[in-house]
C-alpha cells in the first residue's frame, strides 16, 4: 500500500501537504505574473518552489507540466538537473514518459504527460494527431497516470461547473485523444487538472479525479486529494 497526495493548478500557491509516500503534481505550478519570464521562473523554481519540495513530508514528488508552465517547454537536461539538484533530487519531472517507483516490496509504474488539446496559443498544446502519437507512450499496463489535460467525458472531470467567462456552461472540454487511448489502457489511478472547476470527486469506476487546487477565479478553494493505492 502506498499513500498518495495529488494536486494541480497551483499557479504559484504552495499548499501544506500531510505526510504521505509520494506527491503527484499535474501541472500549472507557475505563478501567473512570471510564467513567461524564464529568468524569474528559474529563480522561483530553484528558490521558493525547491525549498517547499525539500520540506514536504514525503519521499518523492512526480511532476508533469501544464499549459502555463512555459519554462518547461524545451527544457534541456542541464537546466533540469540544476532544478532537481535544488530539490535535493526529491523531484522527478515527467514529460510523456514513465518511471518505476519502488515502495517497500512493490513497484509502481507512473506515467506523466503535459500535452493538452488546442484552445489558444499556450505551451504544450498540440493537435489531436500529434497527441495520438505521443499517447502511444502510455504503457498498456500502468499504475498511475498524471496528465494536465482531463480525458474527454471520463467521470465528467472536464465539465465546467462555474459560470465565469464560459457561456457554454456544463459542456465537456477534455482531451479526446487521451480518452481514446485510455479505452485500451489498464491503470489504477489517473489524476489531472487544467479545468479548474471540473468534477473533483474520485470515481471508482473510471479511476479518474481532477486535483486542481485553484478555481476559475484563481483562488485556492479545493483541498489536496489523498488516496491509498494497493
């Protein structure tokens, strides 16, 4: 049994996390006012964010980026190693790849992807055809999937619940390419964000949950998601 916490869409907010084994972050960690300023983002990531990571009461943090995390698009290995060093190598960054996490006598396969469907000119947004190819990297058998974009229509994690600049309220706005791939994927837990006011209730049947912390007004109104996985 492994104890998990999952969060997303922090936009600069660094919440208190209860003691767990691992933390999953499904993108959009960047403060809005500096998201496109790479020098300021580097200072924030290697300063306040890295210090927060180091103080968390857990073993590992698995992070994928989101469409507000411009710093991570095109990040080279030297920059990534520097960032991870500042986090005491407690953090693992996943960009459409997977890693094996060992806990006690079990191994857990964790996959993370930042890619989103296009609705503007934002980092990591790609065409359906591009994502179909990318999502082939999702293992057919995987324990945990971390994706910034919610899968279309799966557990209604992509349904807008608040009437804030969204006239077509309650419409599905998720990733069709992702939901198609998941039809033939055996997974135990999928955490996502992106749609801040998506359904935050975990569905046992679909094994999906939206873990965004901030709402559409960018206020931190949602609690971190906690879960125990066999």
